[in-house]
């Protein structure tokens, strides 16, 4: 629900304890693999669920940020990177002033045709609970081998099963970052929605319809890590560009995913004037120079499309 506060010291202590004990941050994934019982964690189950980002005394102007990634095949590295760099992302958003009250939801997608757990959706959180949600994700690693995954189910959930005060109270869109190296299926199938989310649709929805619904409530970016199995596929890239245009971000190093999310939000919020100032800001805050430059390069097409706002691209 996003009522707590982020504590970087508590997060670092938790990370150090894991290192000392050689314990994985993804405890539920280990549990599934040791038990052989494959099912979505109850607290990550999207069935008949609503995820809320709400204002409170602690967070009077909450902003919803959903980060939903593909956990099939080679994409299984992304949640591990997000978990290890979560502290950097929260410091970037709050300490650098990009957003005063971010509330972050993590989710995962697979293939609804072939996978046991094709959709996992956490809650919007402001504190260490978001790290807890990451620990409850099952890294299935499957996929259907058709260069498609069920991103459209995640988009449907965000469009119709999230309640976010930034939009509902203040008409300010939240942020949605989907991350993956394959294409969405061309339609949201009513049978899959009924099975995994619990809604009874009269008919299937096209991917274009659900993208349009999502964009009413969220600034939606799709990040394609180019070093993965299909990340350099022109077919994959063209399909996403047909849906999102310059909001498709080609990321040459997935370890820069948190910097990419932070810079994209900073640009949209106007808390950084252009990509050059964003790079300088991150460098001065001690962020890795290579990761920062890689993140900025991924955002060049988006910045190019908004030069009327005074944004400057990276040369």
C-alpha cells in the first residue's frame, strides 16, 4: 500500500546479511525448486486482486511506479540486477529529488500458453516491502519458444486492476516500465484473463486497445536488453516501436536498468533538464559512469522526440 518509508541503511544491512550467510534474495524461487510445487506466491497472485498506490500523511503526493519484467530464459538475470541495485534506484529517485514519494510495484511475466506461473504482481510499496516482493517472485525461466511472451496480460492488469491516487486524485499519470526481449501477443485473450486474473470479458482485446488504456494512466516505457537472446531482433524492436514509438528503450547493458528507469522518470518529471544534466547529476552522486552513459544512450530516441522541451541528446 506504500505507507512505509525507504531506509537505505536497513536495506544495506539486509544485503550484507545475505552475503555473510550466502543466502539468495529470491527465497521463494528456491522454495519452489526444492519442493517441486510450482505455483504463484499467494501475495504475488493477480487473481481477483487490486494493487493500490495511495496518498497518506507520510506520502501526500504518491506516484505509482510499476516495473514488470520477463522472467523467461536469459531474462532471468534482470530481477537479480533489480534486487541488487534497488537501493541505488530509491536513492536516485528520492535523494536526487526526481520524485519525493515513489511507490514501486514489481511484477513478472512469462508465457500464458506454456508456463505454470505466467503472471506475478506485487503491491505498490514505499519501503523495504518492495524488496520482500522481489523475494517472492518465481524465476520460471520457461517461455514458449515463439518469440512472444504474455506482456499483454500485465498491461491488462495495470490498466484495469490498479488504483493509483496520482492519477485518480490529481490526473497525474504513474509510470510503467515493462522489460523484455520478446514481442507481446497480438491480443488479450478472455480465456487467459479469466484463468489468471478472474475477469469475465465479453470478447478478446487487441494489444493496441490495451496499450491505449494503459497510456491513459501510465507513462509507459518498454526496455529491451539487447544482450539477451532476442534483444537485437529487428522484428521484436519494430513490434514494440509500432506500439510505443520512441518509448522503446534499447539497453546495451542490463546492469544499467535502474539508472535507465531513474533518468526516464527525471526527464518526464522535469527534475533533470536534459540527458547531459542527468548524466552529470548521476556522476556527481557516485553512480557508475559506464552504467549512466549506457542508460542515457537508451533514452536518446525519447529525448530526440521531445527537443521542443529543451531536452538535449547524448552525442
